[in-house]
């Protein structure tokens, strides 16, 4: 390749990168303008992720060490007060954010990956394979999610890895329906029929033509599912079948302990309850805003 050709190729790549960045900036500006609540929730989600990443390193005290007087009110030393053992509640809320974010993102990543594979295969090939897969999905969705997760947690034991796997696989059933419905409409589109006409094989059609166009519903499903998984993890920990290690604080576990002292110190339940509410609300509103922005049928509203 000559110097001129190399220069031209470099300029082409530079222009392509600039075009991608310009489109990304334009999309972000439109999202911020049309979805102010979704934008605010996005920054709250980023803050939660940052706190989960660096929270233990900036925590002022040891979450498992009873360093203070029991049931102290909020003060300059203990911003959220202390619990019934004299542990700093603010520190425990920070540590609990890490558990919720790790479980939420881990289970969502696993569930969306499994759901995408199931939805693509079931929706594209249809026939007897689709019938078998969908009857299995119906069987999983027939059980109340919390009851099914509790039963499985009792069988396999409590812990973060077990919780991620169980919540991810159970959540994949409902998410696969969303992917399947998108695939069923895309497989009849003209560009897919054109790809079949020129001899493209099914794996290439699925990966090159159908999967990229399923990205929007997959991303929206993942964002909304994150809030549901955080809520499910808190409920399981509250009931004592999730993460029950007292040295590993979670928001649900803190609520469980705080209810015993609601008459003495009602503020003890306020902080983990607010953390759960803010996290679930932010993820759900962000998912709704992304849906409104990415769905062509809702852009004009």
C-alpha cells in the first residue's frame, strides 16, 4: 500500500470515528432533552456503581465491628446512627451497595445472555423446537418467582454466586419472551429474506442481521431487570434465605434486623429502605426512558 493509500485509509477511519462520536453525542443530547427524569436516574445509577466500587475504601468504620454505643442517633461521627450492636449504619449501607450491584449486574448479565440465546433460537427456527422451549418457559414462569428462588436457595445454600446463578436463570425465562417476539417480527423482514435469497446460512443471518436489531429491547429489558433483581435480593436477605452472613451486610438483612427495634429507633430501617427504593426506582425509570427513546413507535410522544 502506498503512502497516499495509507493516508487516505487513516483519514477514512478518522472520519468514521468522528461520525460515530457525533451520532453518540447527538443521541445523548436528545435523550437528555426529551428524558430529563431518565437522565437524572442515569446519574444516580452511575453514583451507585461508583459507591459500590469504592465504597469500602472510603467507608469511615468497620461494618462488622461494634465500635460505638448501641442505637445512637445520627451525628457527626455516625451520619446514619448505629444499630443494635453499635455498628455504623452508614458504613453498612455502603457495603450493602456493593452486594446489590454485584448481584444485580451478575444475574442480569447471565440472564440476558441465556435469554438472548433462547429467544434467537426459538424465534428464528420456530416449529417443534419453539414449542418445546416455550412450554419449558411456561413451566418456569408458572411458579411465583420469590417462592421458586427461596426453594432453590434452600437446596443449594446461601451465597452470592448461588444467588446470581438462580436469579439469572429464572429471570431469563421472562426476558427470552421479549427477545423471541422481536425475532419473530425481524425474521420476516425484507433484508432477512434478501439474505436468504443470496444463500446466507442461518447462523450468519442470526448474528449479522437479527441480533443487532434486537439490541434495543435487550438493553431495555436488562435495565428494568436490574431493579427487579436488586429488589429480589433484598427480599431474600430480609427473609433470611439470601445472604445471611452478618459480617457481609446487605440492605435486606439490615431491614430484617431493624424491624425488631422499630419502636425504639425507627430511623434504623429508614436508611436501607431508602437505598433500596432509590436503586430500584432509578433502574426502572432509566429502563422506561430508554424504551421511550429507542422504540420508534414511542418517539413522537
